[in-house]
C-alpha cells in the first residue's frame, strides 16, 4: 500500500493489527505463543516445543506462582 499524496510505502494494515494485539497482550502480561514457537525454532531447533496449553499453564505459573514455586505468589 502506498500513500497517494507522498508515495511513501505504508505498512500492511493486517500486520499493524497483529503488532497492536501483540503489544497489548505484552502490556498486560500475556506472553505470545507464536513468538515463543518462532524463537524456539530459530534458537533451539533440537529442543521440544510446549503445546499452547502447556505454554499458557507455564506462563500463568511463572506469573502468579504455583507449580515449582509451591503456590506462593511471585511477581518476578
């Protein structure tokens, strides 16, 4: 897409929307599964990748406690 006034190439609106959603999720502390999968594929190709459910559960435990922290709240 190109600006009709100055000819500047504009970003794809769908890509902008995806980035806005990703930013909003990160702002409220919801990690992005697709980013995790891409990172694992690029940096750790031989290691297993968690399922979406495992990733969500792991993220919740890391943020709110539980699992290995024994249910104790932990903010960081």
